[in-house]
């Protein structure tokens, strides 16, 4: 009952007022002064009934008006409730929308935060990879430098060894060449000495043969001497016109006798082979006294 009064205080007050009025008319509308008097004529009774019916109609009208008022109040209350319900629904909808917005904002913030974290992780990962790559490149360069130095050292050792071997080989070859040269020179010297001895021997024989063919031009010629040049061919024959005095004795007859003796002594005893080359142009120091 209290809840109804609290919800519809205006309707309750109006209802109470309406019932109070009805009760007032019922109590004070009756004529209590006629209760002890004798009955009135029939016409008066009809008039009383007419008044009561009129009052009853008024009461009914008032009740209808009160009912209409109640209906109006109920409709207003219903509208108010509907308005409150709508307002609550709007408030709930606003709260829901606000909650959804807040949730969306929170989700967006979370997505943004996750994206930022992912970005930071990507940056860290990129830095880590870059650092790893840098360290790998540094290590590779260090190893490459060590390998280059080791290779350079090996190459230097190889070149030094090759140079040492080349120097040793050059020294060996030089020593061998020097030995060969010494041997060749020795052989040439020995051959030259032998050839010189052979040449001296042949020259001595030729001089003896020429002296045997020489006719002395007169006394005093023993002290004379001259140098005669003789051009020979293999076998010892004298080339025609191949005898000439290149250092005269000062005595024309002596010089001519020497030339004649050379021609008469031909063919002269000469060696064969390479040694003959020393006798193609032969110079004789002709000293008959010796």
C-alpha cells in the first residue's frame, strides 16, 4: 500500500478527497430534522427520491470523473514509467555504447601497445641481427686477415726458399760453369801449349827445310836476319806470290835468297786439321846462323 502511495501520491490524494466529498454529501445532505415528524404526502416522497437519484447521479459522475482521473493518472504513470524505462534503456544503451567505446578504445590501445611492442621487438631483433652480422663480418675479416697474413708468410717462406734454392742452384751452376770454364781454359791452355809446342816444332822443321834449300849469297850473311811472311795452302804448298819480306835484313841479295829458299823448300811440312790454320800465314824469323 505504501509503495502504491509513493508511486501515485496525487492519485491517492484525489481519491481520498473524492471519497470525503461523497461521504460529506451522504452525511450532511440528508434532512435529519424530518426524522421525528409524521410521514409527508406521497408527492414529497417522490421529490425526495428524485433528489436522492440526482445526488446518486452526481456521485456516479464524480466516481466516473474520479475513475477517469485515475485512468488519466494511470496513463500518465504508465507514460512516466515508459519514459523512465526508455530513459533507463537509453542510459543503459549509452552505458553500453560508452562501454563498447571504452572497450574499443582499450582494444585499440592494446593493439597499439602490442604494435609498439612488436615494433620495439622488431627494432631490437634488427639491432641484434645487425650486431650479429657486424660481429660475424668482424670475425670474418679477422680470420681473413689472419689467413692473408699466414698465406703471405707461407708465400714469403716459399719465395725465400725458392730464392734460396735458386741462389743455391745459381751458385751451383756458377761453380759448375766456373769449373767448366776453368777446365775449358785449362784444356785450351793445354791445347794452346800443345799447339804452341806443335807449332814451334813444325816451325823449327820448316826453318830447317828452308835453310837446307838456302843458298848463301856470300860471306858475312851469317850475321844477317830477316822476317819473311809465307802464305800456305793445306799440304804445305806456297801460294804463288805468297812469299814476302816484312822485316828486311838490309841486304837485298840476302832477302832474295831467303825468298828463293822458301819457294825451293815447298811443299813445307805443315800439320793438318785445325792446327793448319796457324800456318796459312806463317811468319819466319830467318837467322841462318842459328
